[in-house]
C-alpha cells in the first residue's frame, strides 16, 4: 500500500501497541504529527524535549512497555539526548525518534543538520539514522526490539524529513516483529547450589527489576528460597537511605548473586563485600529462575529476618521527631504526612533531587516508585509524575523534589494542566543546592561553602501561573491541611504543587548506633 514514510511510522507505532507518544513539535517531524491523526496515535505534547524522554522513561519503567519519545532534529534532538542517560542507567526501555535534516541536503549546510546518531550513541544501546523510506517500518521494529531485549535501555532512531515525506509501497511490520524473542537462560546449578549451601546468601537485582511487577517476583523468590532479594537502583549505592543498613548486610554476606546488577560504583566495585564472599553474576530470566529454584529444598534460617530488619531500619527517634513550631519543617515530618497519600492501591512515589530526594526515599513507601536512578541526574520529577498518571490514571501520584530540581522542568505543569494529569508535587524548599552545599561543608569547611544559595522562591505561585493548584507551607501545622487540599485538586484532574520550607540538612546515612 502506498503511504508517506510518516504514515508508516505512525501506523507501525500503533501496531506495536504504543498507547502514547511523548512529543515536542518541530519542522522535521510535522509530517508525523499529521500522520498521527489518521493513525489515531495519541501525542502528549510537552514543553521541553528532555521532558519527552523522561516521560517515555517513566512509562517504560511502570508499564514494561517501550516508552516512545518524538522530537525534532538539530537542537531539539540535542535537548533530548541528555535525558537518555537517565534511562540508560535505569535500564528503561525507551525509543527516541528524532527528526533529521533531509538526506539530499546533507553536507551542504542543511537546516539544523547535525551528527545526531553519533551524538546519541554514548547514551544508548544503539543509535542510527534511517537510510531508506522503504525500511522505516523495519528500522522502527528493530529499535523497539532492541530497547526491550536483554538488559533494557534506550535506542535512538533519526528520521530524515525527506524520507518521512516520501511515498513508499511497504507493508507494516508484523506485530511480533516489535518484541524480542523471550529468553529463558539455562539454570546455572552452580549458582543455585551456592545459594542453597550459603549461610548468609543474597540476591541483588539491578534497576531493571525495580518496578512493581518484578519486585513481586523477587518477593516470591524470597518466599521460595528464604534468600533475601534486594533491588539496588540509587546513585547512593550502599548508602541508599531507602535500604537502611544495607552496607552491614553486604559486608556480612558469604554468597551474593548479582541478578542483572552491575559490579559498579554503587557496590564500590565489589569492595562492599567481604574478601571471602563468593560473588556470582547472572542475567535475565528471573521468573524462570524462581520456578527452577522451587524444585530444591531450602532451609529456613534467621538470616532473611535479619536482612529484612536491617533494610527496614530507621532511627527510633524518627517516630516522634517534630519540627520547630514556627518552622522550617524537618524532612522526616514531611515524609510522615505525605505517606498518608501513598497508603493507597497502585500509588506512585516519584523521588527526585539531591538531599530532599534521599530523605523522601528514606521516609516513604508505595506500590510503585520511580526515582532518578543510578545516573544521579536530577530534574525529571514532573515529567515522571505526568507519565505515571497516564500509566495509572486511577492512582495517587506524588512527586517529591527539591527546589533545585524544580527549576529544570517547571513548565511541565503546563503539560499536566492541559492533559488533566492530577498529581501532587511536594517541593522541599531549603533555598539551596543542598547536596553540593553538604559536599562543601564536608570537604572544605563552612568558611569555604559558597555559590550555592537559591532564592526562597514561591514555587507554588509558579505552578499557579501554569494553571495548577498551589499551596505554601511554612509551619508544621499547615502541612496536613495543605496536602489534603492538594490531593483533592489532584483527584479532580488538576496538578498541585505544595511548596514546603524545610531545614537545610544532609541526607541520612544510617549506623547501628542510631537505633
């Protein structure tokens, strides 16, 4: 059938099961915007290209589907590339489709001509430019397969505008062409035997298993084997405050299986384990492994209980910790109040930023969570929250972000309001780039801490300017009522921003003596 190349792309995305494309318009991709109408392909039009990738990233993590971002070429593509690294480190299945200068003008100074595939390559599993209108569908199917195959991650595809405008006689790829063949690796009996014989075994999963579905699978693994299964997905690594006394657990283990988890900086390149600890590595097939593990007899011990208690550890004084009556608020008290919004089925916690992001992860729990991940970049909270609300429209979505992180994508409140995406964003406002400020204090001393102050900006009013609901909190007594009003607004489909003035504190690092 004769179509434009753009029609092939739009219809192929629909055939692949794509429910939304996160997009920002531009000259090179307007043919796809047009084709999306006839293909009935929904576009979520954002305010910055990086936000489109962040939304695709969160979508991929929550749903397990490939998240698709669409941006224009040249500077639009360059804006999007920075967000790919967050998806790569989080092992999130994403495809970035970028418009591109026409092939017949390359090398002649074409409008917004850029070496796009080469620019994106370091932050992707694969990156290339389509060379023929006739292969647009096949290239797209290949990109989507690669994004989910093996260790998931982003793939980039540049689409020259003349190929999108060209008439092409081509069949769409078959539906199965978009998904990789399932891989069921043979069970490594050595690994199972090592876990079975160990006194203090651990299974450590990588960020690709951090979603709610795979956490449930890992929970079943624990029940079957009595081997603790831990997901590591934070740039703080062994000092991840959401994992309590993790450092002690790792140092005590005698056999560790890394299930898709890299022996990287978060594990101190292996130095987090005792010298005599046996470390084994495996990839993929977690559900298959659980089925095989169930055929063995596993002895119960106190180790699983010990590890669970260590991971759940929080200082006892947190239960009664209270902020000063006049404020500012302590992050622990903020977390206690926000948890009430997350004590709901399918609730989603988004955590972003430096110190406040870490306090949030330490004090909050929810069925689903999306964090900035091992990349350590900040600023994605509002795009993440928007995508989470699209993926789970009936859920409570709460984004916790620092005031520094707010500045990256504040205009995405406009996207949330236009699309009626009702989430609650809680901004921890200490008027500072606090993570770096704490580095200055530790490394150079208070006398040399400089250059990191911010204004105590009314971020609630910024959000109101985009049409969102705003709340300002200076004192502890104001927090609960403000969160309730924000939740009501979100329930009615209106995004809300609660700007909370907080103490300027370092993120928690737990020690046994804190009990």
